[in-house]
C-alpha cells in the first residue's frame, strides 16, 4: 500500500530510490538482528583499556567544563561590577546636569523662557518642511 499525501498522490512514488517493499524491509531487519546477536555472542565490543581511557577522558572533560564555568562566573561578576559602576556614574552625571539646569532656570527665568521659545520656533520650522 502506498503512503498518501494530502492531495492524494503518493509521496514515495516520485522517489524511486525509496521504493522498498515490505518483504525486503523485513529481510533487512532480520539480517540486522542476526548481526547484533552474533556480535553479542563474541563478547564485549570494547576492550577494558579503551573503556578506562574513555572514562578518564570523560572525567577530564567534566573537570575542564567546571573550570570553564567557574572562570566564566568570575568574569561575569567582574563585568557586572564594572557595569554597576558605569551606571552609577551616569546617574550621578544626569542628576547633576538636571540640578544645574533647574538652578539656571531659577536664576534666569526670562532668559530660559525666551531660549525655550527660540528653540521651539527653530524646531517648528525644521519639522514643517
């Protein structure tokens, strides 16, 4: 029986390399199962020395990953500290600029109003075009 697609055509009929009958698939499965059983009768596929080397390699890889993780954590904490310092410095500068602006407006109110009107007029001409 052919597999059907949504429009009724067989998907596998267009791919000649994928036309495998159910019998040949069963034969291949049996061959595979027999090969696996023969391999199991022969004993372990990997010698104990290779297994020990693989275990040592795994232990080494785990230790390297832990070292890398701790180094990354240290670097992340260092950069976090630097970022907090920069953020605090930026906040301090903005607040001091804001305080200086408020003080200037309180000392020179007419100048501040006319400056704001002039800037607004210039921006109005620029955005009108």
